[in-house]
């Protein structure tokens, strides 16, 4: 039996989905709103055809819906880059009706700017890694607030490493603070201990769920790569084998120079700054470590420094070369997270010691 192919554009919203359905000739068969429910969406589209080629802009919740339509209803669903789709509209008007129609037409003619639909395990790993980064960012904010209070009170700490055990003991009983400032600092210290304990918990969770992942094991075995760096690379890149070249991977990571050439003028305009900010930050931090401890990358940094390049450009260049080199070192792509039950998590130590819990 022959199948009827239809092309569907989905404009995703929290409570509803605008659904545009086209046939192969570009004739619009329907363009209506549907509840945000996979079964209701499948029933609506099944009336017009059984071979569904759908597109949905990448946004919060879109990946889960796309994954459900693929696995449960047999659709062929692709994620679209929302920025490129918006540029292709070339219209000052915007409506759900026109957005859904644009997506359906793009997937019909094969011009859809695609975004990789990460498997569920990769999305779950990203959730853990990004949660850890949120906690780290919050901890940094708390430390900056404490430092600002000490500066405001004109108090200089002892010659200990800041946020180490001796320095924290001094801060807990530092003299010269007014009563309300002391009360606020005590609240910040309690919050800091809570955040340290939460970071220890999520790092243990990450270690357990990735314990049997071969790509994480390969990454950790490389010089300059610790568990935190390996988790971030694995979560944000997902599969290394989905790229054809190391240059493609570097552009995805946002560490390639952005081209700004026209006519006879050849120039660049810094990094392209696309993709995950966490991924780019992780690579730049790894580049700084490699410059200090690895002879190969130290030599590259020295040559760039001799050419008059600033430190930020040197770190970006080393990160770019390193991630392109890394593309050829890592094998395997599919990730399967190890299921972990909550009681298996061991008790944590209080993390006010100032020690790093897991290698970067």
C-alpha cells in the first residue's frame, strides 16, 4: 500500500501547538491550533496522511515532543534553528499561522536549517551538567558578595589563600564587623556551605551515571582533562562522530574565528560565539591548563605570544586547535546513562574546606 506523504510545520507553545499541513505540491491542507498533547497532535495529522515529515523550532520542550512523535507515532521530525528560520522569513509580520506555514514549506523543499535532536540520555546528562554549573555560578556570586562586604567594611583578611580552611575560620570570627554586616556574612556562609554540599551531591551523581560511558573514560585519560571537563564535553557535544571534520566540531563549540571578509578585504571578527556558552567556557579553561602543563600546546602559545597576540587570543587559538585534535582521538558516540537509585548515593562531607571535589 502506498503512503501519503505530508509536510507538517509545528509552532510550539507551552499550552498549544500551531499545526500547518502541506502536500508535496505546496498546497496547504490545514493550519490550525492543537493542544500541546502528542496523541491529539497525532490524531489531527493522521487524517491527512500517514508518512509525516515534520519540523519544529528548537526551544524548551520541543525536543521532548519531537522525541515522543518519533518513538511513539513513527513521525520523521527535525528540529529547526530558530534564528535562521527567523532570518529566512523576510517579513516584519509574525504570527503562529505564518510561522507554522514557514516551517512546513521549508521541510517540504529541503531548506530547513536543521539542529541535532539529541537522544534522551544526552539531554538528561545536559540537565545534570547544567545544574552543576548553575550551582557553581551561584556559589561564585555568594563569594563575591562576601568580598564586597569586607571591602565595604575596610577589612583586609590574613595572608591565607582566600576561601581555604584557615581563611574561612578567620572570616567566621573576624573582628571589626558591625552587627548587621556580621549577620549577613553568617547567612552567606551558611548558604555557601549548602551550595558546596549540593555541588558534591551532583558531582557524585554525574560520576555514577557516567561510570560505564566509554567516551568519558577516553576523555579523562587525556592530559589536561578531568571529570568536570569530560562531563561538559560529553553532555554538550553528545556524539563526536556526528561531525565530519574537526573544523566542524570547533565551529559547533564556538571557538572558531568568525569570518568578516568582503571583496579583497580578508579579516576576522573574533570568535563566532555560537552554541553553548558552557561548552565554549569549558574549552577555554582547558586551553589555559594545557598552556601551563602540556609541552605541545605550551610551544604553540609561545609562538603566538612571540607574534604579539594577546592572552585571550592565544587561549582561543589553543582551544580551537585542541578541540580539532580531540575530534580524531575520541571514538564512539552512543551514550547510555547508568540507572542510579537515590539510596545508593553516599553521604557527603561538608564542603566548606575549600578543596576541589572533582578534577576539572
